[in-house]
């Protein structure tokens, strides 16, 4: 889920709508609502996927290395920084959307092996039909619940687990808990990273709880967001990365600050202080992420 706003970790889903003729834009029902592809006027084979009007992903079929939404660009930076350029990775994507980040990984790291877990089988079929994957990409798509799909991943298989799961515009409660992260850790290879797209707005209680939860399971954390999101001034996206080894925070910070819509990265003590003593989330206490205000997608 990408929210609106110039500083778009929050995103261009709606503040930069650029349609060609709506008659040529594919749309139809999927399991989770109504899917539509909004064409990009500036890129001839690029589209924004919307579910019930909420922007989910942007894909350029001619240039899968182009990441339009800033939260996806920030995750792209982490994919780039995980290992030397073009080294193949094993990547698990929880949440499929339009398969944007899997396409990016396949283009930037050929021979990578990837799994996408997307509960909405109708959406998977819609994306496959209208935004087909490169047949050479080693990407397997499974239409099951994200946590159930995660449970099937072999121990230590994934270099990266990337969570970008939204039911409508909210992350389901069972994907926010420490027990969920225990299974993420099980699936990660030694030195692997967990990366999550989180969405929250004032007073940022959900975001603080997610930081505390990740800190209870991983030794190193960093989080990137727009300055207005950090200040609790606007609903938006934040990208969390967690690991048990040192993270390339300086280079991640430089890249995020150099993006077209610059963001800010916090880590270490400053990030724990930002969490403000929030308690880790358990399965028993978990709730879905907050509903975005209607203005987010206008």
C-alpha cells in the first residue's frame, strides 16, 4: 500500500496520476476487491496497480529496474546493498502486488531464485494476464496466506524476506507479531535481512510497536521514512530493515537522502528512543495497522 504525498514513502499512487485513455486500462474484480491498472503517461508500458482505489504498486514492463514509489525505491536500495552487484539471491516476498520488487530483483540480480506469497489468487491471475513476468525470471508465485506460505519455506533458505502485505490498505494483525518474526528468522539464512513496508500516521503507535517488536528479535535495525512521517504530521510509509549483522546504514542513508523525494534514516539508539518504550506485539495483542484517512488517496 502506498499513500499519497509529494514526499512519497507515502506515494505517487495518487498525487501523480497520469492516465492515458481510461478505456484501455484493464480492470476487474479480484478476491480482495476491485483491481485497476492506471496507465503512466510518461512511460509507454508502465502502470499503477490500484485495489479499491488504493495504489499498491507501479510497474514498468520495459524497465523493471525503475521503481516509481519511494517506499519501493528504498527497498530497492536494500536489495542493492545486501550483496555485491548482480550476485544472485534467494528472496521471499510476502505480498505480491504487481510483483514489482521481484521484477526488480530479477533484472538487477539475474539467476536469483524468488518466491512470492500472495493470498489473492484473483489478483495473481490479473497481474499475470496484464503484467506478465519475464519467462526467464526464476519466480514462483503461491496464492496462500503470507504466514502460511512463510511456514512452508525451508529453514535458512532466504537471504531476504520482504514483507509488503496489505488487506485493503491495512497490514493484517497476524503479520505484525513477534511470533511472526520468529518464523521470519527461521526462514532467513545466516546474515539474512528482514525488510518490511509499514504504514502509519499520527500518533505513530503502530510504527513504534513494530520497531519494538523487531528490536526484540533482531540485533540491528534501521528505518527510512519521509520527514513529515517521522514528525507524525502525515500518514505514510516507512521501510524497516532488521538483521543480526551490521547494516550498511551510512550508504542506505545517503541513497535515501538522494532520492527524488528524499527521506530520512534512523538506526541504533535514536530509533529505539523513537519507539518510546513501546511494547513488542504478540499474537495475543496484535491488531491490524491503522486505516489510512480518506485524504491519503485523493
